[in-house]
């Protein structure tokens, strides 16, 4: 796991770029618990660290993982290029658009976009 730090005074926990993909509800729950324990209000996950099934909405993995973050009031930021996934699925494109309208789950292209969103 990674050490928490702050962006615009918001405690953020970064999930490392390397390692086994986040692939189950339990993985998400463990991550939320670890981040919460360390005082983070947001978790940043590189887009490539999510299991490919996350991007196939019919698997329900995305909804299940996002719901864990919502339940524990920890923000989730997926950082990276997911354009290949959204180009292949209009329902995923809609899901991402709806998430980005809210204040709980964001899909952002890079760290700069995340910083802008956390700035308010």
C-alpha cells in the first residue's frame, strides 16, 4: 500500500501503480479500511490497477466496488486513460459521466485533473 498525503488539504491515499489488480468487493473493502485507518478521505487508484471486469458493467464489479466507497464515505478517484473502455461501451460512458457529476467517485485523466477537482 501507499502512504497517505494531501492535495489541497484533502487527505489522499494512493493505491500503488504496480501489483495485483483490484478485483473483488473484498479487495475494495480492505482498501477502504486501510485508507480510512490512515485518515484518508479519498483513494486514488490507477486505472490499470482495476481488473478488466470492472469496466464491463454487466459483471457488476464497478457498482459493487463504488458502493463500498460510498458506504464508508471515502471518495474514489480512478486516474488514467480509460478511453478504450468507454469507446467500447455506451453504458460505461454513461456511468463515468454520472460519476463525474457527483462528489464521491471520479474518473480523471491525470493527477492535474484530480488536483483541480479537489481544489473545489
